[in-house]
């Protein structure tokens, strides 16, 4: 039963960060308020994709957490830092509408995620691979952020 609680907590943590970030950034109120490129996915796509990515992040972090190695602490620190930056990005982009800063933040997030994937993969291959969809989505976010910056 303890294992199930650990998995639930691991999945809940990134989802809570996402929900709190969405509330503080007022995503729903602000999504339509600025110019976006034509290739921007419909608004409904974002919460679906992010929910899936947060679940994958949680499972991945759990796989690292359960490993019996001291290297896991360094990997989980990077995970926590990128998760905080991830939450801040929505506030910077949607609430503050600092589009250039959001673009730079996504670059930082991509770098941190690559480091995290590397560290996770060295400890548990599945944990590292579960982060690949997140990295791909961050690249999409980078392209969107840059184009929103140009259009606004």
C-alpha cells in the first residue's frame, strides 16, 4: 500500500504545480488576449497534453525516487528545479505577458530537461525515456513562445 501512496504523491506533485500555475497565470482569461501564430493548437489541447506530461513526469520521478543510489538526489533536485521553472513559465507567459522572457525561460527549461533526462536515464532508462515527450512539447512551446513574442 505504501508503494501506491508514493506513486500517487509522485504523480500529484507535478499536477498540483500545473494547476496552481494555471490559476495564478489566469490561462483561461489570457489565452485569447494576445496574437498567436496560425499553427497554435486550440486551447483545449493544452490542458490535455499537460495532464499527460505531468503524469509521465510523476511516474518518472517515482522510478528515480525508488532507486537505491545516492545519485537519485541530484537527479531529483534537477527535476524539482525544472518543475518550479515550468510553473513560473505560465505566469510569465500568460499573466505577465512577458513574451521574450517566457521564450528565454523555455530555453532554460529545455536545458534543464535535457540534463534531467540524462541523469534519469543513467539511473533508470525508463525514467529518462518517459521525459522525452515533455522535451518534445517544450520544443513546441519554444516555437510558439518565439512566434507569440514576434506577433505581440
